C-alpha cells in the first residue's frame, strides 16, 4: 500500500471520528447516553465480528490458545472503554462539540504519565512543556474562565483518564495475541453489554426513541466504531508513525469544523487559540519521540485510542 493511500485512509478515519462527535450530540435528542453507548458499540462489534472470527481461526492454526488471563485482560479493556465512552457521551450531551473534541484530546499527554507511574518508564522530555501548554490551552478554551466550563466539559475531562488507561493497556494486550481486531471485538461487546445493562436500570428506553435515533446510532456505531476502526488497523500497518500521529490527531480539528458547519457552533478567537495550543501540544507529545530526540518514547509512541 502506497504512502498516499495510507495517509488518505488515515485522514478519512480522522474525518469520521471528528464528525462522530456531532452524531453523538444529535443522538442525545432521542436516547440516553448509556443507551447510545451500548447500541453503538454492539453495532461496531457486529461489524468487525467476521474479521475477528478470521483472526481467531488464524490463531488456532498457529497453535496459539487463549487462556483465562487473555479473557480477563479483554474484559478489563472493555470496562475502561465503557467508562471512557460513557463519560464522554454524557459530556457531549452537555457541552459543545468543539469543546468535547479538544478536551478529549487531553488524554494524549496522560498516557506517558501513566506509563511512568505504572512502569517507571521515563517519559520523553517533551511531555512536560506539552502538559503545561495543554493546561494553558484548556484555560483559553474556557474563555479565560475555568468556571465557565459546565458539567458536560468536566465529564469529558474525566473520560480522558479512562481513555489514557485504555490506550496504555490495549497495545500490550493486542501484541500478546497478534490479533487486534479480535481484541477490539471482545472489548466492544463488553462495553456494549455493560452500557445496555446500565441503561435498562437508569434510563427510559423506547422503540420510538431508538427508531428516531437510528441514523446517529448507525453513524456512531457502524461507521465510527466499525468502519473507522477497521480502516485504521489496515492503514496503520503500512503508514509511517509520524504520518499516523499527525493525521489521526486532526480528528479534533474536524470535530470543530463539523460543529461549525452542521451545528452552527462558533468559537471565539480566544477559544480557537486554546484549541490550537492543545492540538500542537498533543502533536509534540506524539511526534517528537518518533524522531528519537531525548529520552523515552515507548509509551509516547501510541498516538490514538483504538476507537472513539
């Protein structure tokens, strides 16, 4: 696969993930956040199931057996995905799409910090100025007043802790089996089932609401979770790491653009400056270690979540 094709596919993934924030917000008009999360991830699991079964067959042919440890790891990933996706979904319902996109990106500098805390892996020096800049960017995004952030903004910020943990762990789990799509399908199922069970208890679920929200559910589930994840997995096998980091990070810019076009959201100049600072900071965290500048780089080199 040529570099141009790879980059085109990764850019497509970024567009899908960015515009999915709009679908997530519009979906809240018809169903609750737990229902939306549960249905979308079960849809994504169904989409990747044939590829996951193919990977499972390939593992058996290579004599690789899955044990209880693997299943527990997959379940743990599903729990992290459940909390990250649910907190984000609750937040998206209460804030602007632009804010949700930029604030979600704050998980990126948290990944090497978690790696340092858990594995004692010294992070790349770029992490410290990047963290400082993301704090400045977040302050500017609030319009210079953190008290201007509403509950939705803080729910999205809280979700970044789970996204960071998920990113840190998912690479290790997938590398153990060499079957990333099988691992993804399993965690999609766990996340979807947990969200649906919680929705049954905490939300009013109606067929009318599901029918009305079907377009956003299909986009958030089949397209964002299923199609985008599969395309990303294929493209990243051939893409240059720097290209992947930059292109996939542009998801947050597409979220802001989609919000402006589709929802008529408008950011002030100060908020755009904050979003720009956050974007440049997450690029620095991901790209600089790939050039081998300074120390560390291992945990920093994982640029994105496995799925939005």
